[in-house]
C-alpha cells in the first residue's frame, strides 16, 4: 500500500539529499511499512547523522513506522556539552584521512588510523573499542550495527578538524603534544641525558624538554613547528574558523 509523508530536513542534512529534495518540505511516496531510519537512509543520509525526529511536533525514534500523511522533521545529531562523567571520545579514521589523524593526535586525542583498513575492520574496531568512525563514505556509515560515526562534509583536513572539534566538543579534552603522531600512543617525558646521543647538534643545544613514545621510541621536542601548532590551537579555542 502506498503512503505519502512530508519530510523536512535540517539544512546541513538537506545538502545530502537528491537535488530535487533540497529546498524545504517535500512530499515523499513509498510502499509501506518502512521505518523512518530506512526511509531517511534511502534518501542518502546515514543514521549516524540523525538527531531528533519530530512527527507533527512530537519526538519519534528511528524505528518509527510513519503513517500516511505524517509530517516528519529531521534534525542533525547534536551532542550535549560534556560533563565530568562524559567519557573522552576516541576515534577511528577511514583510509585517506591521514592529515586529519595528524591534527587530532597533535591535540592529544586518541585517533586510530591505518591507510589499509578494510571496511569490515573499521566497523569491527569502532564497535569493539567504542570508537567513533570518521569517514567521507556515507555507505560505510549506513552499516546497521554502527552506533557512532561522523560524516565529514569537507575534503579539506582543517575544515574536517573543525567539524569534529565542534560536533564532539573536543576543546574539553585537548592535551596538545602529548600523543605520538606516528602511532597514537601517549608520550612520556624523558630526561635529555637519556637520549643525548640521538639528538642532532642544534637540537641538543637549543632544547631541554623532550618526550618519548614508549611504543615506537620516537623522540619529540618543542621545535619550530610548536609555535605554529600553538597558534592553531588558540584559533580553534577562539572559534576562528576562517583563520584556520
Ligand atoms: Zn609512537
């Protein structure tokens, strides 16, 4: 039996719809019974992006089966401001997101990444370790068992970072320069004397504070890139999106 419903989407979500549906409310016809989750995903929007859904002003869940004539308003997911009980978000990144990975690790955030993960491994890891999957692949986010994911709207790594920082309120958790950029492991301070033979002469001369990755043995110090990164973090904190 055919049903007609009236969809309207938050503007961010609307840009994911087929072009004929991007302006305001539209009529949608389908053959019944289908969950609102299935209907929205069939229009190209992964369930990980969906927040509140209102039917005639009243909230409904993703498994709601719309009735003929229902007006459905779909909002982008919004995460509440973190409290002291909120666990720190941890991420797993899809292949080709190496630069976003580097930015997240620079901020001290837990960002798992390899450039050769299979889709099934990404999903498995996201589920077993409670990680949020970051990707530009909508199909991947439509995997039915996936609970937490984020569709990246931009191709630009800094715009992607800004989107993730904003969505998950990451300024609450940043600890800059405390995570290995190579392998994601937390760094530990190391006395200069212990690594003296591994330093180039100028580094030995100008720097006194060092940290070391216990997993891959990489050495870090606050070199020339440090100030640039600090400036970048201050801009993030001030919400100066355009300056990034
Ligand atoms: Zn490491």
